[in-house]
C-alpha cells in the first residue's frame, strides 16, 4: 500500500514534468503505472507508432488532444493508455463511479476498443462496460452504474442519459471521441452535442479522427479546451 501511494505521487510528478516535445520511442520509457506496463508487455506492445509517440505524452501531461491519423495507425492505444492512467493517478476505485467515457460511431468499433482495453487493462481493477444497444435497455441499466469506464455508441448513451434515472456522470474525468469524422458522417452531430451538454465542463477530452473536416473542427471547438493538435501524414 505504501509502495502504491508512492507510485501515484511519483507518476503525477513525472506526468506534470513531461516535456511536451519529448521523443519517446518505447512504451516502457513512458511514465505509466506498472500495471499498465505489464498489460502492454503481455500484449506484445513494445514500440510506439507515430500517433502514439505524439499523442500519449501530451495526454498524460493533461492536455486536450485533437489527433488526426488514418485507419490502422494505432489510435486505440493512443486513447486508451491516457484514459487508464488518468483514472489510476486519480486513485480511482470501483466505488468511484463513472470516470471515463469513450464514444465510437458503431457497435463493432466499440467492441474492438473494449477488447483492447481488456488486454492492456487486465492488471487493473477498474470495471468497464459496453453501452451499444442490442440488449434490452433494462439489462444495461442495471449494470451501467457499476462501471468506471464505458465504451458507447452515441444513440444508446444519450438514451441512458435521458431514461436511466440513476445514470450519473458528474465525476467524469475524461471523454474520448474516436473516429469523430465517422460519428458526424453517420448523422450523430446533435446526439453528440446533447451528450457533451450533460457532461461536467472540467474534464480532459481527446478527439481522434481520420480526416479533419469542417464539422470535425466544429465538434472540436465545442468539446476541447485549448487543444494540442497532432497529426500523422502518410509517407509518400
Ligand atoms: P486505428 O484505430 O488508428 O485504425 P488501431 O488502434 O486499430 O488503429 O491499430 C491497428 C493495428 O495495429 C491493430 O492490430 C493493433 O493491434 C496494432 N498496433 C497498434 N499499436 C501498436 C504498437 N505500438 N505495436 C504493435 N502493434 C500495434
Ligand atoms: Mg480506431
């Protein structure tokens, strides 16, 4: 316990002191909890991709990040590692309720993110759930309050915000929007705006998108505070 207490404080200091032009290449150079380091190693994630190298240190430092990188560039770890670590450094426990929300455009993508979270987060004791419809609303309603992390599709999440009396996001620490361009292409702009309206203003937000359209920029203006912009261009 004493050891853990020291690790929380040490990580907080290291993240605050992270140089924003840091140039780490391997996950094990990052100031991450040993639980996450073990999860990454056991999943054979060793060397970072470019978007991970650029986005993760900024997000660990506490910045809002607007990330642009094409499909297949490794955005899932770029968003999940800062999420887990944020809750870890906040000493989040299963009793602390909802701490993190990830919004993805489709059920399939939400499930993929959930599977990666299960792999790299296997040593952590945080609870995580999918809110993607397909099951009866009541089944989700019963479980949703016990979750620290929710991976959601926009329509179903807003439905819970409107219809699940006990749903509480007052302590939310971090919001992540993945594939924001696709979320908007699928017609979820109003839904996502309504979700964001329900969230505490004081939070960290990461927004990832394959393309930077005007509507993505509008959503970024609405959801991010003084964001750091990172992009990875295809090598030609
Ligand atoms: P994106 O969300 O940008 O489309 P993903 O996060 O789905 O990309 O990653 C694409 C693939 O690359 C996945 O199979 C994932 O396991 C793999 N991958 C991601 N980051 C790394 C890494 N640092 N080392 C090895 N493989 C990785
Ligand atoms: Mg992805």
